C-alpha cells in the first residue's frame, strides 16, 4: 500500500463509518423518540424501515450510477447528502418529518455503501492487498455497528435523541472535504444506460410489500388496502424480474446472480441482516418498555453483540485463510442459528448472562457468514467494470433482510417466536452454503475479466 491509497481508504472508511453508525445507533432511541414525538408502534417501525427501505431500493441504481457517472462524484454526493439529512433529522419538529428525513438518509446511504466498497476494491491491484483493504472496510463497518448502541445510549441520556443525529455532522464534513481533496477521479465505465423502468418497478414492489407488512396489523390483514398492496407488490416484483431478463441495460444484470459466489453472498447477507434487525427492534422495545431499562442500559447490553461483530469482522480474513471460505460461512451461520435460538431465554426472566452469550454468537456469526467473507468471494468473481453494480446487488439483499426483519418482528406475537423464525432462516442458509460447494471453495477467488 502506498501512502495515497491508504489515505483514500481511510477517508472512504470514514464515510462508511458514518452510514453504519446510523444503522445501529437509532434503535436504542426509539422509545425516547416515541415519548417525545408520539410515534406509536407502527411509526417506530417506520423510523427503521424508512431508512433501510430507501437504502435497499436504490442500491442497485446507485451502483450503476457510480459505474456510469464516476465513483468519486456519486460517493461525494451521497456522503454530503447523508450529512445534510442527518441535520434535518436532528431538527425534525414531528414524527412525519423525521421519517421523511430518515428516508432521505437511506437514499444517500445507498450511494455511499456500494461505491465505498467498489472504491476500496479498486485501490489495490495485488489480490492480497485488496483482500486486506476489504477487511479494513468491513472492520470499519463492524466498529461503527459496535459503537452505535453504546454511543446512542450515552447521547440519548445526556442530550436527548436529537444528539445522535448531530454527531453525524462533524464526521460527514471530515469525509466530504477529505475525499474531495484526495480521491482521484477515475473515468467512468460508461456505455450502460440507466434502467429507469426497472428502478420504478423495484421501488413500487418493495415499498408496497413493506407497507403492507408494517401496517397490516393497523388496517387489518383482510382489509382492501393491505390485500391490494400485497398483491400489487408481488405483481410489480414479478414484472420487474421479467423486465430485467429482456432489458437492454438492466440495473440488475441477470448474469450477476448466475455467478454462484454472488448468489451465495446475497443470500447469506439477507439472512444475517434479517436476524440482526429483528433482534435490534424486538430486544430494544422489550428491554426498555417491558423491563424498564434506560437507553444506556440497553446500549450496554448490545455491546456484546456489536463488540464481537466488530472484532470478528477485522479478523474474518485471517479465519478464511485458515478454514477456507465455505467452512467459515457455515461456522458463521451455525453461530447465528444457535444465538437466535438462545435468545428465546430472554422472556424467561433470566439475568443478562443467561442470554448475553447468544449476543456473542450473533456478533461472531454475522461477519463470518456474510460481511467481509462473502464480499471477498463475490468481488473476486465479477468483472471490475461491474464492481459497483455487484456490491449494490449484494447490499440490496442485505438491506431488504433488515427491512423484512423489522417488519416481521412487528407482526409476530412474541419475541420468542421472532427469534425462532429468524433462527430457521439462518439454518436454511447453512443448507444453501453446503449445497453450493464450488461457489465458496476458495478464500479469495481470482478475478474474472
């Protein structure tokens, strides 16, 4: 690594840190926001899903925009927009405005994550250096996730929930100004038109299904609006798939998902974030509303989960070098399954050590099954010109896992049932990886040009 790539990598990681910090800092503040703005249960779910839904729906287009318009331009716009949207969140006068600002954060985050990963992957030609850089990128997101609940608890108790959005302002300024000054401009790949029809169909389908899942309890599952949204969402996504198969420039090139490493990366990241966000939502509400814990007390209990997640993400590449990608992913998914099953002890009234070990397993399992491990396998198996689109595809599945994790957590009657459903999904992931031997056989696959 030369000094210049190291500096660019550091600043890219600052932008990544900003986005991932916001994903884990917000859940801890939900009860405080509810008390201040009168959010209610469904609005509380929207505080998380407005962000992740916008994030998920636009990731594919953001990746394509980066390939077409230039990674530096799109990454800078996303980081600057995210910073401004954070200020809007901090100034929100009511719950509707806050949800809208959270959705804007998600739009901008959709530009930051795939482009930051694509830039990280392109900084180094040597495969080992590239793997190390991706490990640093993944470790940064892990550290941000680890700090989020604790920092959120401290800020909410010290300055109210608005403080957790104000903290994004200095971080965002450092990232924007630093990248503007140091990041070289690379000629865009060009040649690919933007798939506006596919993007519209994808947004309509994903939004309709999410709205139906979150609002179904309020409107009634047999009500006309909910049934219409469920049916409309399924139809829109079916039409989207058909369109992508014949579109001249699809935003999701079908050949990407035919690459086994990409398909596995998408599946395990979906399952990992599904379980994580279901846990974040359910456990936060249970600890604060049922057990009466403070935001700081809640954040401290999540520290085991996110602390081990951050540490494991940093060393995940070393684990792959010893065990191989396939064994590492199976081990991670097994940890997730066991951890989710272990969280069923939460409602039995056991003290924290009685269920805290399950947080540790989740923290270890998520980065070993998906995260850096899946990213390395995927990014080494796709053409460099499609790096932004590939990372956008994987992160789309990842964020939709988060969307549906929160949505289904609000539907299921008890935390225990939520944990068991998520555990069953992780177990299916184990089966999927075991069935795809060739997709995950090598620690760092050679690039395909």
